[in-house]
C-alpha cells in the first residue's frame, strides 16, 4: 500500500466541509447564471437608451423647426403658435426624461454586472480549490481501500449525505437570494417614501421659486428611478418567483409617470394624480417587503434549519465510519488520525450586499426651500391574513421531492443488490465509486457561461 498522510486526510475533510457549508458550488453556478441574465439585460438597455436618444434628437429638431420664422408664418395668431409650441415642448421634455431614465437604468445594471463579474471570478477561485480538495480526498481513499469503498455502510452513508447536502444547498441558496433581494427592496421602499414626501413638499415652495420647485421635483424623480431599479433588480434576482405586489407592469407604469413628472408639477390636478401613483407603489412595495419577511422567516429559514439538522448526523456517521475503516485498514499508521466534531460546525453563509441603485444628489435642497427632510412615515403594515400566500416549495427550492424519490429508489436498489447477489453488489460498488468521481464535477469553473 502507498504511504498515506492520514493527518492531511482529516484536514481535507474539514476544508471540504467548510466549502460545502458555504455552498461554494451552488453559489458559483448561481452567480454565473445571474451574470448571463445581466449581460442580456445590459444589451437590451443599451438598445433602449439608443432609441430614447434618437427620440430626443427628433423632438428637439421639431422644437427648433417650429422656432424658425418661416414656420411661425403658418400660424394665424400667437395663441395658435403658443399652443403648438407647448405641445412640442411637452413631447420634448418627456423624451428627455425618458432618455435620462434609460441612462440611469443602463448605468445601474452595468454597475451590477461589473460587481458580479468580480464575484464570479472570486467564487470561481474557491470552486477550483474545492474541486482539488475533492480530488485529493478521493485519491487518499483510493490508496487506502484499493479503489473500492471501505464498506457497504460507507457507500450508503455517502449517498445519503449527497442527497441531504443537495437539499440543504438548494434551500441555503434560496435564503441567500431572498435575503439579497430584500436588501434591494428595503432601499426601494425608503426611496419611494422619500419621493412621495419630496413630491408633496412642492406645495410648500412658492410659485415664484421656479428653480426650487424643479430641484425638489428632480430629487423626487431620482428617488423614484432608483426605487424602480432596485425593485427590478430584486425581481431579476428571483426570476422564477411571481411578485404579488409591484409586478413589472406596475413598475413600467411608475416609469411612465416619471417621464411626465415635470409636466405634472405644473397643475394641482396632475400633481395630485401623480402622487396617487407614487404613493400606491410605495404602499405596495412596503407590502412586498412584508411578504418577503414572512417567506424568509416562516418558510425558508425554518426549512434551512431543518435540512441542517437532517444532514448533520449523517455526515457525522460517515466521518465516523471512514475513521473506523481507516484505522482498521492501516492499524498503527492511523494512530495520528483524529477528528474533532467541533471542527465541522456549519458556518452561516453571510449574504453579500448587492449593488443598490442610489438616487443622484441635487443641489439646493434643505431648509432654505422649506422642505422637510425627515424620514417619511412608513405605511401601515397589512394584516398577516391578508398577505399573499407564499410561493410553493418547488418555486423556492426546485423539485426537492424528486430528489427524495430518486434517493429512495437508489437505496431500494442498494438493499436488493445486497440481499440477492454479493458479486453483483461488488460491481455496484465499483459503479458507485465511479459515480463519486462524477459527483465531484457537479459544477466546474470551466463550464461555459
């Protein structure tokens, strides 16, 4: 038998456990998928921004043409000309606002893409380390047991660990995604609240202070744009979940209202109508965050704790069986091999902060305009019995029941083979051993984006 560094084997097991506790493989695949989505979104937003820029050029040309003396001669009086100019200027202002919104959306997603590219590179390095650890562990086990499993029990426990680990990782990734999406949503709710407060404060600014009104209106608009970006990013982060509040159609309506903001500020009726739109989205965003909290606290967190409790004793049993087998096989050579269960405690994976869209700052706001900059009042929480129902288990975690059924089928075949034909069982162990090698390649850094 080749020399085996049993102390190194214990260290490898510990390092593998640390990576699995942090869901390195699932996290890597998750970030790669998100990067693919963001890359497509950037391309779409670039096209949208170009169209918006072309529209501004067209509307500006219409206004300039109307100002030409030869064009003015077509109007019978000044009022007819002023009415036409008013329409053209409204269309031009709407186009400019649409272009600015498109630019902010593009900049926000581009920032997220840049951050995510860095995260993919970092987690990719961790994934390479994990793959090497898997290979090293398998190599040591091959040396000890001559390319076979140490026992039927080791085979069975490893299969059970694979199944339970897959389940735990799926739920942990769901918590990671929902927690990050909630960070985005929390910012959106605060931004919408500030937008509503700024918008209503326009009434406090004298009509003679035109610059002051435009400044505060711009702050309101910037907060709305940032909020819409953050809600859209949260939806993109959970693209398989249908939001019960603030769906894409609602955010599209909010963005359209933003394009007319400078026009809506001119009259009380339009000002109030715009406020109703902004405030409705604010209240629904707050309800959406309340729904998030309910799903995270009452479903995902509880299921994650349950899955950890199911996995822990099986992992412990597998480690104990391997330790027993190694000591039995190597005798005195394994005297230095010890495992401290305290080294295998799960570390809760801390969610990474997403790139959050923040509103641009504008000059001139503050007490000199008579505007209240205190934090806006939060909407009244919805009664829990009126909240939308949570997503299904399949929507949250994928088809975990299928995993369970597949595992039960494998265990049934395992028991049947064990009872009926020992030779056939030996063949099955070899197949399982090969499957172990394939399992290690669940996700590799070389996978194409």
